[in-house]
């Protein structure tokens, strides 16, 4: 299985798991809150139930998002799946995995600096976007760095 197939399969399975988790959390919150309203507080007004269900939906989405994010990150780190993902997907999500304490892979860039020395990066712009001599002179007159 190549990296693109693995990434697509992982995204498909994790999306289905996320939908199931959303449904379970929202349903659990709705059942608990409606039971408390009906049996403990003896509420008869339907508007209260409607507002409660709406609040359960929003709170359930937030809770399931937090649970899903933490769970998926732990699964990716535990099974070292980050190496199996496509580079385009790994570029967005991979930096967070590398910052973890237990993740052993080194960052994908190499540094020519000695350890302990602060790394500085310089952007090399193509000549088509570099400043002309007139623009450089104007920048120097205004005191800007060129």
C-alpha cells in the first residue's frame, strides 16, 4: 500500500470514527439532560427541551472534537503512522507529532549550524521579485534594511 492510499484510507476510517463519536456523545448528553429535566426537575415546557437539545448538540460537538483530536494524535504517535502518510498531509499535521516527547524521528530539515547555536533562515527570492537598484536606493534613504 503506497502513502497516498494509506492516507486516504486513514482519513476515511477516522472520518467514520469521528461521525460515530459525534453521534454517541450528542446522544448521551441529550439522554442525560432530558432525563434530568423530566424526572428530577419535572419540567413540562417543550421549549426548555428544545433549547436543551440544541445546547446538547453544540456542547457534544465541542466535546467530541476534543476527544477525537487527542485520540487520533495518540494513535498516530503510538503506531508511528506519521511516516506512512503522504507528504502533503504530513506537512500540515506532522509538525505537531514531531514536537511530542516520545517521538523519535528527527525533523525533516537539516541544519548546518552547530548544536546550541541559534538557527537563522534566509529566504532566497528569485530575481524576478527582487528590488531594482532604484527601489534599493529608495529603501536606503528611508532607513529600511535591504
